[in-house]
C-alpha cells in the first residue's frame, strides 16, 4: 500500500509540474510582449516621438524632408520631454505650441 501511495503522489507531482511548465510558456511570452511595449513606449516618451511618427516617418508630410538620424524636430531634451509626457496640463494657459524648426541643425548656412 505504501508503494501505491508514493506512486500516486509521484504521478500527481509530475502532472502538476507539467501543467506548471505549460502555463509558464504563455506567461513568459506575454511578459516578453509587456516588457517590449514598456521599453518601446519609454523610448518614444524620451525622444518625444509618437508611434505613428516612429513607424511611418517617410510617409508623414512634415517629416519627409527631416533626416531620421537627427531625431524628432520636436525633441526638446530628455527632462522636458518627460515632463510634457507625464505632467501635461489641460489648462489652456499652459498649452505648449509645437513649432517646426526653421532649418535643419545639420545644415550650416553662412
């Protein structure tokens, strides 16, 4: 009787372990997606770029002539980008008006 109980316990343990392992695979995939999305959107917030601008740079009229290697023309620095992203005020007196730069920073006009 003792061997039968230990065999049943071992079988139950293996079944529980297999179920646990099979559950971990989708959880790991889901966690990888969440971590990727968090990292990607953190980059977008730091660079002051929308998802649309990041994925369709060449299709956007106001970015077509702006080199992608210069980053967003609306980038105002890491600290100010994050402040605008996280602490944006809906008060009309605090609205921030975005302006396209008059010239590219990589072109020297003498």
